[in-house]
């Protein structure tokens, strides 16, 4: 590669990098973040709810077993422990936050969810799976013991 | 006489970093082994992906949208096997340019499907490094290409000096002359492509800028918010990242400490974009990046080992090569220095994996022990690097051709 070509490559990237960054900003407004792209994660959130209180969104699953009339609470990291934890938040957000998406799962997806839940809890026959999104508040020194209050912000029911 | 903008631009591209083919080859061997030992996606993940229902295929906007579901596990495992093969070829310096390109592309393919779970991991540099260094001279020595006399495979252009403009075949012509061995060694040592380092620095600097800029918009500089602490809680509680110093950090109540982390993070990330225009500040910021990743690992249990092959490019590989020459001074050893370096690294990495299999340092989080060991080692090196960058000595010291 001669020097002229190399210089052209550099000039291209000096224009391309900010352009793609702008484009990513626009696309991300309507969809998820594009890939591949020359960016690192922004971690824009500050999570501050009010002075000295942090609000962290969390998810748990509640599976209903009709035979035993029992609700089994499942931690998503254990339920989907085959999904790498670095990917898990995205997996949960993309699939279980939107009512239309989760409520419209096809038979293949529903059967898969039922199988995964029942494999984690042998002996149960689940007929419903609720994805329960909560906002947990951590305030003052007591936060070391965990959330001091919790507010349910969304519940999505998936019939199994 | 004052340099024109064009001269300064040329000087930044072509003269900022100079590494001999020997040094570059050591970096090539390091890169291939790092990926093979520590950075390959686990095969078990492909079995999981292959078994996911179509409704769970959530590709990010981009080329992965061309697919409508995850491919079968056998396909992904096949790509994984090809990637392993191309990495072995890269390690040995066999068809080096092609194996470098193939490594980057296959890694992208696998990552594309992994990220279609619904989350991007921002580890693009692991694919970028082999692709841009395919156009360096990192396969010219300590390689099968060199042993087989196929220097054209990786010779590049010898484009560091203006008089070599487009003259990529000069080296090959010299090889064919009388007393080829001696002359080849000399020529090989003289001509390298160093612009990939400047391009990599541009990518790293820009990517860090894209990490810092949204933080400013998001309110990180607001003195009433301690965003780093918020992110720490988000890692600690929902993601159960509670190892190393995380539990201790839970009790750190100093507002000044957390606000300092907010401001320092932004200054470092945004400042990186300016640092790349000077080789010594680039190295300085690379060292700070390692310290940044190390502290993130200690508190938030996020080890981002992928970036470290890009950071490692800015080590003074000539210094390592010179040390190797001192250890193996006889010219008869010349072709074997690379193999000995590779074998040494292989033994070291195997030992780290053996220690890692005992699960040391890790209890709850999803980190792997070897990530802790590698980042801690890099941290020690970075502290040494910060000192040597200031005093211009040793591993991070000034290269002969460094313009700054």
C-alpha cells in the first residue's frame, strides 16, 4: 500500500468516524444500537432518583404451577444461566420488557421457556410465567443491606 | 523551519511509531496466543445459541439483520474451528496477511451472532487489530512465510520512507541477490509499515471519546450526582458482581471519592482523543486505560480483556526483541527467536489457565480468574509504563523514530 493510499485511508476515517457516531445516535433513537461500530459504551445513566437515593431497575420471574397452586420466584440469572451474564441484561430487556414482544411469542418460544423453567424446578408443571420489572431504591447507609423499597413498574404475563 | 499541516499529518501517520519487523512479529505471536488462550468465545455458547428459538433472535441494526434466526450450532462450531485454524496460521506466520484478515472477519461473524442475543459488548478492537495489522509487516520475520521465502505475502510497501512510495517489491528483489541471507536480515530490519499503529490509536482515541461524551450529556459532571456509584449499584445488586473489592466499595460513603471518579472518567475518556496525536501521550493514556480497566474490575467486576491486545500494540516491542537478541545472541538462533518467544508465552498462558481453573479470586461474579490475573499483571506493567513514559526508559520508552 503506497503512502497516498494510506493517507486516503486516514482521511476517510477522520470523516467516517464522527459521521458513523452521528448516525448511531439517530438510529439508536428508533431502534437498538447498530453493530459493528467504532464506539465504546456510553453508560449515560446516572441512576440517581433523588438526593442520596439510587434507583436500579431489576427483573424477576414468577412461574405459576396450577397443580400445586404455587408461585415459584426465579432469578433471571439462574433461569437463563446458559446465557453469558454480560449478555443477560440485553437478552432480558429485548425479550421481556415489551408487552407486544413477550405476549406474542410463538409456540416454539413458549415451549422453550416452559422447558427451561421446568428443568430448573423439576416436578412442577408451569402454566404461566410473569416477568416482573421493579425499580429498587437504595438510600443512605442502609443501602449496604440491599434495597430499602421496591416499586413494581411492569408485569408481563406469558401463558405457557 | 515550521512544518506545514500536510507535513505534520504525514509525520503523525508514518513517523509516530516505529517498530522493527522483529518487534512486530513478537506482537503478532502475542496477539494470536492471547486470542487462542483467553479471548475465544466458548464453544458451549454456540450450542446455546443454536438451541434458542427464532423469537429470541434480536439482531442489532446492521448486517446481522440479513438473518432471521440463529444458525444451527454445527455452523457456528464450524466457524469457530475455522477461526482457530486461522489463528494458528497467524501464530505461525503462514499466509500471514490472509490469516490476519480471516481472523478478524471470522471473529466478527461469531460476535455478530452472539450479539444477536440482544446485547452488544463493544469489543470490536479484537477484530480490528488483526485486520489493520494484516497490512503491517508482522509476518515478515519469525514466520513460516519468511522461512519459505514468501516475503511478498507480508512485505507491505516498506512505506515508512517517502522514497519507498509504492515500492513493495524492493525487498523481494533484494532477497534474490547473492548472499541473500545476510542482506535479507538487514533489509527486513530496515523497512516496516508503522501507520497501522497510528490508525489503531485513532480508533482507540475516538472510541474512548464516544464513551465520555454521552456521560457529559447524561449529567455525570453534575456535582449532585455520583453516577459511578449508581453504576456500581447496578452491577452489584441485579448482576451480582460482588467479588474482589466490590463489597468494600459498598460501604464507601465519601461523595468526593465517587464524584472524583465521575470527573476523572470523563477527563480521561474525552482527553484520549487529543492524546493520540502525540506518541508519548498515546502511550501514557494507554497506561491510564489499563489502570482504568483494573479499577473497574476491582470495584465493578467488569474485566474487559478484549481491549488489551490493542493496548499491547503500544508496548515497546523492539525493546522486547532486543532483550530476546541478548538472550539468544548467535545469528543461527535468529529464525528460532520467534518460536522461543511463542513457546515461552504458551507455557506462561498455560500456567495462568491452570491457576485459573482453581477458581481463585472469584466467588459470585461472572468474571474468570485468568481475567483477574491478566488485568493485575497489566496493571503492574502500566504503573511501570507510566513511570517509564515519563522518564523515557525501557518497555514504554522512546523509539528511535518517535517524532515526539
